[in-house]
C-alpha cells in the first residue's frame, strides 16, 4: 500500500470560509464581553465557541487523504472447479444432506467470493467432462452446478480420481498462455477409488497452479447412497452399499499440486482462510497513474467532536440559561 498524503478540497473558497470564521469570532467576542458574568465564565464561554468554530472550519475545508499508489483487485484469476460426480458423492454423510449438496453450496460461495474471475467446471464420474470452459458468467456456472446428477448406476464403472487429469491439464495450459493470469484449482471429491486403478500423480501440473485447495466430502464412518429414492444395494456384501471418505488420496492430490487439503465435514473455516489468501494475492499495485488516485474523506473525525461539543453547549445553556 502506498503512503497517503493529506490534501484539502474546500466546500467553499478558502477566503470565503476564513471571512465567515473571522466574523463569527468577532461577534462571539463582542457578545461575550457584553455579558455580565464573571471573567472566568467569559473566557470559558469564548473558548468553547472558538473550538466549535474551528471544528466547523476544518470540516468546511474538507480534509482527505489521497493514495497515488495503492492496491486494487483485478480479474486475473482462472478458477477451475474439478468436481467428483460419481455415485459415491450422493452418500448421505454430509451434515443433513449428501456430499454433492455440500459441493454445490461451497462452490457457489467460492464463486461469489471471487466474483470477477473466470470460472471453469470439470466433472468426472466414469468419464471426465469439461462442462464449462472459462467464463465470467457466474449464473451460468451456478446453474450447471445445480444440474449435476449421478451417473446411471447400471453403467457406472467405479470411481477413479485420475480421470480429470487430462482435462485439468488442458485448462491449466490454456490459462498459462494468457498474460498476467493466475490459475486457481478447486478440487472437490470424497477421494474414493473403486475401480482398482492406482491414483495418477498430479505433480506435473503443479508448475501451472498458482493457488487453490482440495476439499474432501464424507466421513470415515461412511454413508449410504440414495438414487431415485432408493438406496444402492451391494450384492457382493448382501447389504446396502456404503461409501467412505478416502483422505489419503485427496491429501496426495493436494500435495502433488502444492495445495492445502480441508475436510469440509469439519467446517468451512479452512476454506474461508484459503479464499481470503487467494483474494489478497490477486491484488495488483498501481503506481501514480493519472485517474487512479484513491481519495478518503476525513471530515467525520472532526464531525464527532463537533457533535459532542454542540451537545455539551446545549446542556450548559439548559442549565445556566445562557451561553
């Protein structure tokens, strides 16, 4: 933040304000001298009124600070959401709903917090999909989040956390080719892999990621999955299927990308802190460019004691019946 300097922008010409000030002082002195009170009361009255006049004069001069070098938020962020939409994300172990409801709520909050950025949405179930490339249409992305649906159970091929790698890579490479652009990755999943594949390392993408976070949804105790009002049945186990949060996989992805990991069942404090850091680091410093100055009025610092002084004067008048 640049160093601010003090200036004044009088509401009336300075000469006119000084004339009014001088006239008020003269009238006050003349009026106080003519009163029949004691000398000490006369001096006390004159001092009170002079203080009021000085405060009014300062407010009339309209003091303010001006920054010729300051920080301002820019729209230099490409925020890429990678959202797990496998059947396990419909498990009912996220507060009073299912995991995907938590994803939708948190993603929309992030969009609002980073409004002005570009947003992209990648989803993955048995395949990865670029549902939306980078756009500044916030409502469009929110609508896409609202329409997220589970894949058909009969066609589901199991969860695979490696599926979105190529689509994420493509979006990151595209973002890296833009001038003064920062890439933010928001990876949202329960971390579960059920198709037997090994987790692909995301470390090669770290060089293209400026910031972001990996968010985990679900619990170690697991949750049952309801699709079309019917719980999924595990024929092999002979009971209703249960999905479990796998934090090891999520922490591995976070480590590969150089990001923090937060379990959202523990609350959103960690996410809020991360978003605040992203917002702060996305600011740019502008140095002494015409038209970019930042002005801050200071008159209220003098208006407060003025009001207090006027209230005190009113009390004295009410008690003594005179100024």
